[in-house]
């Protein structure tokens, strides 16, 4: 066999490499019959010669990770709803453990993820979900909850799928469709108007503090708040404290001799300073005088402990403070869709009538995204006390 015969025979079995589909095509035809590209000194393969469009799509999906030296995540249609929900919750749990997420917020994410799995099915592919599925989910939520609760739930569900795309579990962002929109502000306003005011009037606050005699089957009885609940009610209307504020309040934050409390909001960490009324100081002294020994050493520094030595604060819907307040409201026949948190609404509303909203915001632990807030370095105690005195006068002055 001649040299020319040998060469022609070998070339007959060698595959002919295809040309690039167009000049700027980023991949080249590799001898293994695949489209490839050398990235950071390593050859990566993206698909067979006969499917240049599929190879390009795979390259575009993975190029950012490869050029950054990272292993691409599987951004595939094979991720189930359950797998997506678990990945989302693992991410949020890490934030909870790091102290960057409150237990209560963690619970709302848990509930949202569980609802997604229940309604869509744990084996359903997340990429298969469409606008009709989310419209049905919204319909389900609207039958259970009011506008505010549904608005929050819609946002939490969206967070699950947003995480899926940002973590490369989903190849494309989820398209929820117009049928999964949150309730409008108008709808929320109308619902709130239907429920009535979320604050207490001065006469009702006085009634909550002193109680009254009511007729029962066994005879007349005087219904009044417990020593702890009375002090909490005063903190609510005096300083705009909510359930978590009272339940987690440390003794070290109190200056009863000077009549002040300095306690950042547990929810946001925003600094607060509030002057205490004489009535509030007296109630807090009574709480500390009969305070039980804590069952848990971690609760040793708390102001409020239950009769069994447990903390009042729990990040659950049936918060002990809410339950005790509900019993008192029902016993005193104070109606309306109001709870302990309505005391915070009361302070904000009446405190605002002092015409010093900056001082009100400081006591409430609110922050505003404006330049004045950026440049303001402090607020005088005189301004804080003026707001507090205004609310106290409103509470304890008998109506004409």
C-alpha cells in the first residue's frame, strides 16, 4: 500500500467538523463531536454538533458561574416544588440561626412554604407551574384570610420562587400572572374601615387599668387585670410597647428612679427612649416585688415572668399576652376588633396630637427614610417628655 493510499484511507473515517453557525458563535466544534469552549484553562462541553442552539443555551446559562470559577448549579426543570420549598427554608433557617431573622418571621415563611407544597403537590415540577395555578392559589387564600393577611402571604410565596431563581434552582424567573397580584391599597383601606378603629379611647384605657364589677352566675365580681398585665397595658399606652416589647423587656433597661426606659425594638433594633409615668413606675415596682424565680436561667433578666416562672414572650399566634388581654377585653365587654397591640395604635394616634412627630417616632421606634433623619443626631428628653405628658393627660383626665 502506498503512502497516498494510507492517508486517504485514514481520512475517510475522520469526522468532518461543522462550521460555526455564524461568525460570533462563542463555541467551537471539538473532536468529540460536541460544541466546547475553553474557560479558565479547562475545556467545557455544551452539546452535540447537531444541536448548536441547545449548546448555546446551555453555555449562556452556565457561563457566569464558569467564568467565575464556580461549578454551575443544576438550573433544570427537574426541581420539584418540595425540593424548592426545602431549599428556601434551609436558607431562611440559616438566617434565623445567625440572628438575622426573627422567629415570628421564620414561622410565616414556614407557613408559606407549607402552603405552596400542599396546594401544588410535593412532586410537581416547579417549572411546570403556570399563571392558572397561582390564580387558584390566590383564590384559596382569599377565602381564608382578609386583605392584609393575603397581601403578606402573596409576598411570601413570591419570595419562595424568587429564591429559586436567584439560587439557580430555576432556569428562569417565575411568571405569576396578573391573577396573583396582592390586594390593592384601596381594598386594604376599605377592609380596615369596616373593622373600625384599632385604638382604645381614654375611658376604655382607664377601664382596662382599674377593671369594674360585673355580674356573674355566682354573684358580683370585680374584674381587673393581673399585676403584670396592668404594667404591660401602661407600657403600651405610655411608650407604645407591643407584645414582644413587654415580653422581652430586660430589667437592665429600666431606670425607675429616674423614670425612663431605654429599650431598642426587638423587631428592628431601632433605639428607643421613653419617659415613664408615675403610674407606670408604680406598676413596674409591683411586678418586680412579686416576680417569681425563672424556670429557665436565660429568662433571669426579664421584667415579666408568668406565675409559673416562664417568659411571657412567644413567637406564635397564641401569644400569652394576647390571650390574657383577650380575656380581660371580653370580661369587661370592650368590643371591636382590638387587641393588646391596639395600645400601640393609641399612643401613636394621641401622641401625634402633640405636634412633635419626630419625638413620637423616637418613642415608637420608627425610622423615616429622609434626609432630616440622616442628619438628626439626638432628640432632647424635654421633647420626649412633652409627648408622654400629652398622652398621660389625655388618659387620666375625666371626660367632660
